[in-house]
């Protein structure tokens, strides 16, 4: 038996290839499918099935691309949200792969109505489940969010998810491996555990879906406050057809003069670390650190926006382009050749962004009434923040500016957990005309390390 998990950085996505007897299935692939095809070729496997657990919200799926290249059948829930599936399955249906491997379909709605898990059994032990591909229904230490389809029915969907997990997944046996579609850092779960692997037995002890009763679990899901990135809507639309092939159009490398002329329309994203961006950047650019591109790039750019990149290296620019493509943003037009040093050395205009430390900010709060803007998730803000801080999610700053009550010339300090989202938020404020903005380096992690005062919100 062949088995391999393939991880996608940035969106904490897991795909899996399982095979036997020369045949293989892949579970929940992303649209950049060449890496999967390379694994199949190297191991002499022929792709027979693409198993989709649900219509993904946080990345563009690769099922249609793999089907077109290999002729594999797409397997998914027999539901109107999965019209592209060539092999729709109902609850309890079984599917043989070859090599002594079989899948049993388990309908587990709640995260989404068409969510399907696939229990894996082997011919030598057909009564024992080897593992279960759980999609976003069951993570390590957590379950998928239940507010996506209709936020007004979050509690109702939480009850559906609880019932399905207890009736169909947990009874598979403590020995079964839990193989989710995401790990820690996913936008589809609130508190995914940072462990390498898990089993049903571990989840029955450690997961809120098992530790809490039904009513407690519903309350737990109702208390989650996770932002919904705007690109989720795009993913839901394009994934109705199983996703699109990766855009392979050429990528322009631009001199500082060309970059200045062409990047005046669209969004300029600087992928360097916050400290480098603060020291000097292209005026009007937005700072989205490299590791956050697959999530926060989708907050600052839309599918119709031309995107221009400033990166540390050519490799970093290409990685950023791929990260944006994974969430359906295909209009990356080019990158600045030589990065910011080339811009600086060409004598082009340069902007800087102020930074501050926890001790310095605590003194400023007492001295000049600096406004503090906390851009973390709502639950993190509620758990503890700088006294008097205002809250807005980093990705929603522009749309919420009018509600924050901030003057463009007053001192504003932005904080997050360590400084990455703070850098993003501060750069958006600066682009919007705020002239006295600083980013708290180290964020609330450093603030709490020094035992500086905090307060909680309801």
C-alpha cells in the first residue's frame, strides 16, 4: 500500500494520495496538480479516483484539472453542490480502488451540507477501519466552522455536525487514523491542534465534539467568531466545477521605471517581513508577509484586481504568485526586478512605516493618548487586549474605517499577535492617508511577556 500526505503552506491544506496494485486515489487536491502527478509518476501509480470531501471554501480545487489530464473519475457526495462529480455517492456506498483498498462514504453535514468523509478498509482486515478522510468535518482537536452556509443557522448546523460525527465517524473505532483536509492555521477551523497525526481514539478524548455534550457543542460553535475572507465566495463559485487549471501565462519582470508606470493601476503587494517593509517600501504598497499570502492576499486583492509584487527574491515572487493562484487570484501581472533595492537605487520615491515596542507604546499611551487598533480575530481580542484598544479584523480595515472614529493625523498604534497582521493593517492605513501610524513589533505576545496591563471584552 502506498500512502502520502501532501501539505500546502499558507492555507494549512492537506491532500492525500493512497494507492495499491498500481492504482491510486487522491483526496482533496489543490489546483497546482503537477506536484501530485510527479508523485504518481515516481511511484508507478495510475490515478483512478479524485475523492472530494466537500466544495472547498479556502482554496481552488484541482479535481477537474486532474480529471482532464488523467481521465480519473471525480468522487463526491450525491448533492447539487457537487454537479461535476462523475461518481456521486450516497451515505453508506462503497467504492473499491484495487490493491485491497476500499472506501465507504459517510455523509457528515454541518460544515457544509454536502460534506462527505471516506472510511478506508483493507481486504486483509475488512471489519477494521484503517483511517478516515474527514475533510473539514473533523480536524485534529477541532471541527469545521458551521457558519459558512448561513450564519443565522450556525447552531442548527453545529447540531447536524455533532450528530453525524457521533453516529458515523466516532464509531469507526479508536484505531482509525483521522486524516483531515487542514491542519493548524486554517481559516476553516478555530483551534486546530498542532500535532502531526491523530486517531479517532485521540479525538474522542481531546476534541470538543466528543468532550462536550450536544448542547455544549452547539454553544461552543456559536461562540466562535471567525472572519470570512472575501475570496471564500469566489472559491465556492469556481469549485462548483471542480476548480480550474492553473494559469500558466508568462510573468513580467519589470524595471523600476516600468514598475512605476504599470503598477499605478492595481494593488502593489510587498511580501517582505514587516521590519524590512517598515524601513522602506514603494509608496502605496501593502505589506502581506510571504507566509500569509494565501490568506491575507485574498483580503487585499480581488479576482479582477491587477496585482504587482515586490519580493525579497525572484523565487519569493514566484511563490507569492502561486499562493495567490491557489485562492483563485490569477491577475498577478508582474514583479519588480531586483526587488526594493533596485527601486531604492534607482532614486524612486520611498516611504517608511514607524514601528514601536511594548515599553515605548505603554509610555506613549500615558503621554499623548495614542489610539490602539487591535487587528486580531475577535476571540483573541476578547481574551485580552491593551486597555482602551479598538478592534477590527486586519482584512476589514478599509471597509470599517468610518466606524473606527480615527482621525488621519492622530497617532495610531496597530497590534496583532506578533506583528505580521499589524504590518498589513498599518500599511493599509498609511495607503488610506493616515500620517502617524506605527506597528507594535512583537504584538500582544511581547506585550504579555512584559506583563503589561490588559483587559478582557465580553
